[in-house]
C-alpha cells in the first residue's frame, strides 16, 4: 500500500495562484491535491485523461466550452477525456480539493488547450 498525506507533499505552483501536489498514484489513475487562491484562474485546457474531483473548501467556477458552472465546497465534478475545462476562484477564500485522473497524469500542460 502506498500511503501519502498532503503534509508529505509540497505543492508546485503551476499558474499564478494555482498549486498542485501529487498524492497517490497507481497503474491506472493518479490523485492530485489542488489549491486555487482568490482571484486566480486555472487556464482552460484539455487532455486525454478522464478527470473526477471534489471541492473540499472554498468555491470555484468551472469554465467550460460554452458555459460556467458553480462548484461550491461539497461538490464533486467529472470531465470527460478531451473536454475543454478550466476554473476561476471568484470568492474571497482559497478553494481546496482533490482530483483523480485516469490514466495517470504527470505535469499539467496548460499551453495545449485547443480553443
């Protein structure tokens, strides 16, 4: 068993106000901890991985191809492989959550969104 806590991983800043940390990783999926500061934007992007996640605290606004959707604390989400998505923290507190990607994903590649 591979056991990892958020205290054991140092988040990496991947965009201004957006930090990710790798948590557990398996053969078919990887889990990431994320934190998005107030006013920060996770750039829109797409990838071949399916992505599911959960907002632990704070709130985000999901930015999709042609709409936005609120993601308050306690909300889970799912993005299909290839679906354009991003997020904005329009609130006054950091948004914190976890995301799971299958197949596993390493570093984000924000520059590869097909807008």
